C-alpha cells in the first residue's frame, strides 16, 4: 500500500495519466434544499432534516416498492424537493443489507453548472446521477473511463472522452452506470443541477466485501486549494484521491515530510494514508479531495467515502444528526489554534467527550488545532463562541458497516 512518500513525485505519472466563500451558516432561512435519491439498488434511505430534529424514512426496497430507486439509462422524475421555513441540515443516510452510505446534501443556492466526478476502480459498476431543478436544462457529461471500456447509452456507443448529452426538466433525474472508474469525468449544464457519484457495491483494492458508497458532488467553483485531512480514529487502511480541475502543482505534507506533485487537468493522484497522521494539502489550483477508509481488515469490510471540506468552506455553526445504530461515532474538528478554546458541542465545552486524537498542524503561516472526539448518536450542534470558522467531519462504525460525511462540502 502506497504511503505519502511512495506516491508519484512532481513530474511523475499519476494513475489517471497512465489510463488516459462559504456563508456562516450552511443554509439560510426559507432556503430550498434539493436532494435526489440516487444510486440506490438495495438500501433503505433516511433523510435527516434539522430545523427541529426530524427524520423521513424511505422504505427499504422490496419487489413491490422501488419507486425511489433510479433506473439506469432512463429519464425519470425521482427527485425530492424540501422547502423549509428555518435553517436546516440534510444528509442522506442509506442503511441496509450490512452496508451503508452517507452524504451531505447541498442546498439549491450552492448548486452550480460544473462538476468533476469521483468514483472508485475495481469490481461492480460505478454510477453517475444528475437531477435538474429547472425545466429545459441541457447536461453534457464528458466521460473519463478507466479501464477504457466502451459504454452504450440509448443505443449509441461512447468511448473514453466522448460526450453524452441529455436535456432534463424540473426534478427529472438520469443515471448512468458502467464497469469502469468514472473519476475525472466532467459534468456541464446550462442551468444549476445536483450531481452524485459512487458505487452501489464497492470492493476497495478488490479485497474488501461489498459496500455502498455515495457522495453528492460539490460544484467545481466551490472547490478549494487548501485542505486539512484529519486522522481516522477507526480506519485501519485509508486512501486519498486528489482530482485536479486544471493543471496544478500541489504538496501533500505530514509532520515529518512533504511531497510535491504535478497533476494535469481532470487527472487524479491516488495513494495510501497513515491513519494516525494529519495531512495538509496545498495546491495552486482548486482540487477535489476524497478519503476512503476500511475499518476492519479481518473481514475487509466497513468501507466509507468522504469528501473533505476545504479551509475556505469552513463554517462557524453546524447542526447535524449522528446516526443511530453504531458502536462508535466520532467528530473531527479542524480550527485555528488561537480559537480552539471557543469550540462548543451542544452549547457546552467538550470536556465530557473522550478525546481520540489531538494535534497541531501549520497551513501557510497559520497554526491549526485538530481534535477527534467520540460522541453519542442523535442531534449535535457544533459552534464557536467567537464566530471563528472550523471544519467538521463525522465518522462511525459498527459490525460490517461504516459511514462518513462532512459538515459542509461546498
């Protein structure tokens, strides 16, 4: 497994080359949240919306109940539109069949017209799903496929770098799937849309058991150039995928070393991460950063996928739901060191929460404090008394299942 020092150096060849200002609140009052139930083949979906704590359950798929499951290569009206009168936070938590996938939902006012896709190689079909919020929305998907296996859509054969076009009306959805890795594919649209990617069944490095991965993709114009990747309290094996939007130089650093890399447009850098290290990524141009984890190397299951928030996406307030039914739940914060004592959970200091990790890291000339706390399930608010912004990532695990999501990804 490659660690930081074993990834391609600047000027080297990445795997893809071989194969070819956030507001203080995540949402505003009376905001409209657009969420699409996508990539669902066998799982129950629960949508967690918080103005007050409430949960909407979409029943597990049965032979008689597949209304909210997307059918690949078919235009359908299967989006869910939620409008609220107060601030809310929404996640999709798909749980069932000894597998789970979670993602933070992005509200309408932060959606845009350009996205870059992240999936995973190996076994089973990767999936891309899009959904329109306005009528007569034209969408173009430039397909990056590794391996380069042709895909047939509506009777037409598409090769690597070909462009698939479709027009959707309000709340219409479309999903494509293929036995390849779609990472680096580019989605362009004439009007803002929601975009998702993942796998209904994923086996990391061809050795893990089948698990479900999903992420709502942040728009390209919301990506960042600086990231802090906290350590994992339960992942034994971790991978990072860094996807470039433009040609860029970047550095990936831990406490003892720093490596430089060169990425070309829409290519990716992949490698292993040490589970007990804080990583700092700095790039000249915006990049998308995704972390995959494996929590159990005995059975090689409990896989999670999380898009890492950039420093410019940090907020000063989050209201989330920590899912129930997990043996261990963790919250990681990344905050300026000078403001660390102002952090609060549910309005109180964090003294009662077990500390799984804490450490410091420097980004540019600013010192940051990284802390991972074990928390209980249920409603959780995270804030600072002085209004300082911070990053938040949530993870959890139980037997055969693991989840992960960020407090904000756009």
